[in-house]
C-alpha cells in the first residue's frame, strides 16, 4: 500500500467504488490490489466473462464504462458492513442511459467486497443480465461493451 494513502476498510472502499466507477476509472482502478479478482456470477448467461483476475484484466473490462453508461448514478444504497471490517456488502440501484441505444438502464445490484491492506482483493457483483440485454437492445450490442475489439 502506498504510504501516502489512508488506510481504508471494506466499507470505505465500497463507498469509493460507488463514487468513482462512473466518473474516474483510473482512480477507481487504484482501489484494487494488483492480483484482485472481480466476479459476475450471472454474466455467462449473456456470454460475458464470469471472472476477471488481476488489475490489468479489470482495467480492460471496465476502461470504457463511463462511455457506455452515461450519467450512471447509484441510489437506494443499503450498506451492510461494520467499520474496520474487511468485508462489505451493498444493495444499490443503478440508473444510466446506454450510449449505444439511448435507452434507460435501471438495474438493482448486490455487491460483495473483500479488502486487504486498504485495497480491494475480491469483488463480486450480482445483477440481472436481462436488464442489460434490454437496455443494450441486442446481444451483439452488449458484446461490444463486454468484449471490446
């Protein structure tokens, strides 16, 4: 951990995640350990990756998120964690406009995060794949986002 970075527990990292993912991917990526793992248990149903291992893979997948999800905001945030804990769970609602289609995106998420030494080491996100498919308009459009060429 960088000595100038404040120590962050999983709850503080979850808050930073929700704040940065829609606006500052570079700062958002700095929340993750080099060998972090991100999982999307329902993603295979839309031919998206279920698991990303390492910051480079996470960056490759998320780098364009702000360009695809316009005006992404999270609301109805329900936090489930204890200060100082290395595990945080949040239930949130995400709203955005999908740039490719102009359609609204309204998704409910469950996010589970584990931290170590002030960095995210494991992040699991549960979401409804059909909501994404509907907002992106087709499997092909969705694949452009999850598997950029």
